[in-house]
């Protein structure tokens, strides 16, 4: 199932209905924090939880999941067709995630193009299931992995176990772009 698309679909439906996370939480018995993690692709909801969310949003579970299993052999996503994925963007971590393969369900990998603004960093290093690959496309970043900093420049790449706490830091005055590929688990990303 295309989990990125599911997360975005839930968020879009909630916003279309002008509902707050608190309103959905009160109707489902789920917490606001947990629902936020679902919408930001940090948690994969169970089928019963999806049923509760669908009911609160006024759609059937089958409508909520429709088309998420389609798996075309080839997916072409043009530059202007990239989909920005909301991942709890904040002033502390304003990194923009653009999904590069959002049209294919059941992916073994989730490729994103990250735009890391000047001076940006997540407040703390996080871990997730699966593996991750990063390649700096432009600019410079520091990568913290298990408490150690690694400086990366354009063309540098990393492949690592996501279970170890990690984060991207842009210590420069210029934005950086980083190709990021998640594999083998629901991830919170670099």
C-alpha cells in the first residue's frame, strides 16, 4: 500500500472537512499526537484504526484506501509533478520532502528530494526501521549518525541502518538539496 499517499489522503480529507486533529481524535478515541504522526507518515495505522479514521472523516474504508494498491510497472514523475509530503515541518526543521515516486503503490523504496534550508536541523536525531540512502545533490550538509558528525558535499553519499539515531544539519548560509531513499520500513527520515 502507498503509505505516503494514504497519509496525505487522510490529511486532505480532514482539511477538506475543516476538522481539527482534536475533533478527529475525539470521534475516534485516538490521540491527537498519534493522528498527527499518521498524517505526517511517521506511523502506519492498523486496519481498525483506519476504519475509525474513515468513519470520523465521513468516508468508507474502501474509499479511503481506493487505488492505493495500484502498481504500474513504470512511474514517471516530472519535476513539476513532485508531491510535497508534510512531515511536521516547523521553524526548527523546515526541510521540505518531495516524493519522487508517489504514483506507485507497494514500493520497496521511497525516494524523496529534500530541500534543507540554510541553518536548518531537526531538534534531535531520530531512528526508524529499515535502511536509508542519501546523496547530496547541491550544497553542503552535516550528517549526525549515532552522535558523530560527517560533513558531506555535492556528490557525497551515505547508506546506513535507520535504526541508529540520525539527522541532517545544514550549517551553511545556502540551502542544500539531498536525494533520500528509504527502504524496508516506515521511516521518519533524515
